[in-house]
C-alpha cells in the first residue's frame, strides 16, 4: 500500500490517478502526494501493518476512516 506522504520523490509533480478500493470496490481519486486526502487520517502502527499486509493498494476514504485512530 502506498504512503502518500513520502511517495512524491525528488519534488516531482505528483501523479494523479483514479483507483478502485480493494476493500469495497468504490472508485476514488488518489494524488500520490502530501496533498492527498488520505494524509488527513492518522493510523496507528497496528492498523498500518494490517492494511499493508491485507491490501496491495490504497483504500477509499470511507474504508480508510474505519482504521483511523
């Protein structure tokens, strides 16, 4: 699973991508940067490890909210 806070390397323009949530199938937008909506949610280490081991890509906002601390 991508970590948008650190995914934008060398100051490059962030890639913008439409994705499908691997948990619920909902379509959502990801900017892969520190400006992505997902950086507003705080995850504890246990939740982060669970998500990284369960899903290969980002979750939509509704699903991510359920793991936020």
